[in-house]
């Protein structure tokens, strides 16, 4: 049966004796072989041109016959891999077959070599050479050829599997990862099980080359096909997911492997601990540590370090310290990373004392703090208000030869600025520039603070210095200074810098335009503000919610609340989602305009939109109802507020008290005043002013004075409205001496009288016949360049009329006209009819 399978060519070839083939270049690797091989030192046979008996042409001229012949000869040495390999080399060297393509001779040889443990390395070299030289065919076809050859020449499955597995590995080592993936898929199609180490090599290469998604798809296929994998494979997948920042999936690979019964080692557990700590989930990480200890493994220093760091990040300082003690008791020394993490945790919790104590202890124990340790403590000192200690650490770090970084400098500069140490901040800024660590944020921090402190000119100098120092400003740099100009009311300068910025190649962003819009609204220039908003839209910018809120709030502040409400409706149609603050602006705008019904309508719209009112919402409405003396609805709002679990603040209580005082219901006002203390709040100056004013209006100056004494006792500073109300009440009660004492006290506190205070003084003195003293008040106003109002002149004119000094009265009238003041009806009543009885120039001080 075997004879029938022998090709006619092989039958003809048998007529050519073996010595006709030259093996002079093949070493005698297998001397036990039964075949006689000429010794290259003593014999040399020339290989005559073999003839094709049909065509009488040399066999070498027929490539198909040549490869078939080489294949048959290699197959004849199936049990002698050395001879098979040497014949293949001879045939390649003699040009009988091309070394640029693979074919049956190559594939058969690889299978023969793969069958021999001693020649496995030679097979791998052949495959590697073929892959590295990118010889034909492609990866998928290559696998198919290996499989086909194994079937055609009846090689066992093991040699085929070995060959194809190493082919996949060779693609990886040649960095032909896409080809390796194709090879893997073709192996799966042909039921060839990928070898675990080679699978690991492929997955590791994919992860290293940032082809994590491809690695995950490949691994899913491995799981689906139930192809074996090991701990190393799991670790690769965990690292890949962490590289993507996908912590949850990284941890899931560990749990899945555990559920699938994979025998997990200590290294894999440690990798899982690292992944869990990235979340961070210190509790789960600690559970994994416990499992490791149950298996008899002592967690590594890295595992302890990671879990302690996770505890610190989650602010579980007690657990972090407990684990640190366990680590030390297990013979693992506390390292600098653990110590720094614990210091960070102490600082975040505000326990600067323990952070600094730990710092000194690690130095005693021989650990050397590094730049990170110092940075953590410096930032901790600044955040906990101890800038002095931060500077001390900063100096210590420099003395130890550690160069400060920009974060150290920026932290300290911010700390100095927030603590009011301006000179120190500037000095450190100059030092940072000198040693070359200052960056754009260093300059921007200083610029921002200077603008907030209304020192815009200094901020501009810093910007100029920034450019000279070779640090390129950012749009943030310009936005800060534009904001400073707008806050100081200098819109011309803001617009000038806006134009300069664009000339220098910086494009304004939405924030820039929003700052300008807000600036114009602050100046009451709504048309200019809206023009900038229109420009923003025309330039193709999409206004942010921040911008819309500025426009709506700005319109409300300039008394155009109805327009703001209409704009809100339009922008909502464009997808704007208003916040509670947006509605609050409109409600407050209507309240200040005295339009409480419109305010209530917006409140209703707000609730329909599913936005819950907050304390500010209710406080505005309470103010509105109190302003129109509708105390029942004001109390209803208060009750609704409480039912929603919202606690009234001092402003809300103050609004209610002021409302009751205005309707002269001092009893209810006192009840709310007492309730304020019951809920743990304390009255402010505005609340005391309301109560003092309420008693004054009821001519109960004694109670008003008692509230004043209580106010002083509680350490609340009296302001101008307080003194104005009390002096007015005392003058009305005829207690001129006490009123004069209070006025002297007020001036001693550097509280400057305003026109309302002067009106009170003049009116009170005139009503008591103190015309000369009243006239001196007028002279005092002249010295301070304060123009008297009509009320003051009416009081003086009426006083002189009462005294019968008509000439003086008319002289004051002429003086009034010379000042450009327009007399009112009361003025003419006094001058024409002599009605001075009803003169009462009391003006409500601003509370």
C-alpha cells in the first residue's frame, strides 16, 4: 500500500545513488546514524545535475519538483533531525529552494525538529528568522500551513501545537502584535490551545504597547474558550486596567479569577491590594491582607504602604495607625512613604501637632525626609493657619540641600497673602523668581490677590514683570486683572486691557466676557452689559450657566426684573437649566421693587420646575411680605420653611422682627427676638437696630436704651444707624445731655455722621429751642462739605418762626434756594401760613 503512495518522481529519483548528493557542508551530528555520510575532510562528491527523465532538463530548473524532492529527503530523515536540518540548509545554500518563502520543506523540517526535545531550540530559531524577516505568508495563512502540513504528513498534535504557539510568540517578539492577535485567533479556530506562558507574553506586550482594549478582548476569548491561564496573566490584566485608570475592572479580574478557582499566589494578592487601594477602598484592601496572613504569607512592605495610604486618603487615621503598628510588629520597618502618608492624614484632619511630632520622630529613627515630606508639611502648616512654621520648614529644607519646588513656594505665598503678610509674600515671590522655580501659577496667585485687594495697579506691574521674566501669561492672568478693574469700577481700564490682550494674541473666553458683563451691571450700565452679551453670542461662544446667571442677576439689580424674567424664559428654551440662585435673584429683584405678587409667581414657577427653595428664597419672600406689612403671609412662609426642615438664619429672624416693629407690634418682635436665642443664634447689629427703632417709634426710649446697653454688653459694635435712632429718641424725650453724650461717643469711635444724623440733630435741637446749637450743626456740615437737605432747612426755618425771628427764617429760605434746593410743601406751609407745629423731620435711619 505504501508503494502506491510513492510519487513517480521518487521512484525515478531512486535510480540516482545517494553518493551523488554532496553533504560536505553538513557536520556529522549523529554518528550513530545507519546512513553513510562522506567525511568532509576525506571525501567530496560533486552532485551531478539530476535529470528529469521526461524532459531531460536539470531537476533544479523545476521548482515544484525541487521542493518535492527536498521534502521527501527531509521526511526520510524524520527520525534523524540533524540530517533533516542539514539537508534543508544544503538545499537552501545550493539555491535548490528559495530562502525568501516558506513551503513544505520548511514546515516539515519545523515539525520534525519540534518532535525532538534536543532540537526544539533549532525549530524556534527557524520560526524566529522567518518572522523577523517578514517572509511570506501572512500570520493567518502561516498557521493554516502548519496545520495542513501536520495533517498531510501525519505529524502528531504536540509538534503542531508547539510550532504554532512559538510562531505566535515570535510575532510578539518582533513587535508584530496585530499579527500575533491574528495568529491567536487562527489557533483557536483550529482547536490549538495557546500555551499559557506565550499567552502571558502576548497580553503583556499588548498592555505595554497601550493596546489594553485588545488585551481585554483577547483575555475574554481565553475565558470563553476555557483556555488555561495563570496568576501572571491576571496580574497583566490588572496592570492593563490600571493603566487605563479603570480601577473597578482591574479589581474584578482578581475576583473573577478567585471565583474560577485559579490558584492565586502572594504576588497576585499584592497586585490586587494595590488596585483596591487605587479606588481607594482601604477596608477591602485590609480584608485581602487578612486573607494573605491566613495563607501564611507576610504582606510585603509595598502592600502595607499602599493600604495605609488608602486609609489616610479615606481619613481613617485610627485604622492607618493601627496597621502601621502591625506592620512594624511583623518586622517590616516603617518607611518614608508610610510616614509621609500619616503626616498628610494628620494635616488633613487639622492635627498639625501630631504631624510635626511624627516628622521629628522619623528623623530620630534615621529616616531622611525628602521633598515630598516637606511639601506635605508645608502645605499642612499653611492650610492649618501656621504659616510661620511652614516658613521654618521651608528654610530647614533649603538648609538640608533640598531645592524647593514651585508647590512649596506657591503654598507659602498663598498662606502669607491670606494671613495678611503681604511683604513676606512679595519677598518669597521675588526669591522664587530669583532661584527659577516660579511658574505662571506663582504670578497668577499674586495677581489674583492684588486684584481682590483692590491693588490693580500693582497687579499690572506683576503682569509686566511676568512678561519680562520670560513667563508667558495665560488668559487667567488677564482675566484676573480685568476682573480687578471691573470690581474697582474702572470699566475703561478693563476694556483697554481686554483690547491689549487680544492684540497680543490672546483670545478672550466666555469667562472674560462674563467678567465684563458683570462689571457693566455693577456700574448700572445694563445696555453696555447686554451689548457685550450679544457680542459673545455673535462670536459663536456658547454662554455658560455662569454667564446667564450674571445677566439675570444683573438685570434684577438694576431694577429690570421683568426683563430678567423674560430672558430666563428665552434661555430655558435654549437648554439653560436655572438653579435655585437664578430664581432667587428674580424673586429678590421683584421684592426690592415692591412687586410681591410677581415674586410669588416666580416662587410658584420655581417649585413647578422641581427646584426646592432654600433659606435665601424664603428670606427674600419674608422681607417682601414684611415690607408690605403683610405679617400673616410672612409667618406662613416661616412655617413652610420650618416644615421643609430649613432652619431660619439671623437674616430671616431679623426680617420678621423688623416687620413687626414697623407695624408697631413690639410684643411679637420681642417674642421672635427671644426665639432667636432659643435656637442657638445671636442677634447682630441690624436686629438690635430694629428693636431700638421699634421702641423709639413707641416713644419708649427707656427700653431702647436698655437694648443698647445689652448690645454693648454682648460686644456688638454700635453703628451709625444705632446712634441715629437713639439720639433721635433722646432728643424727642428732651434728654439733650444724654443725646450729646452719645454723639460725642460716636465721634470718638470715628463714626462719621451722615445727612440723616444731622437732620435728627438739627430737628431735635430746634424743637427744644436750641437754635444757636442747631445753626452750629449747619456750619459743621459746611466745613465737611456736606450739603444740607430740605428737611434740615425746614427744621431751622420752623424754629426761627416759633421764636418770631421771621427775618432769619426768610434768610434761610434764600440760602436754601442759593444751594439749589427746591422747597417742598412743608417749607411753604411754614413761610406762608406759619404752620410750624407739625414739623417733625425725623428720618428713618437705614437699618
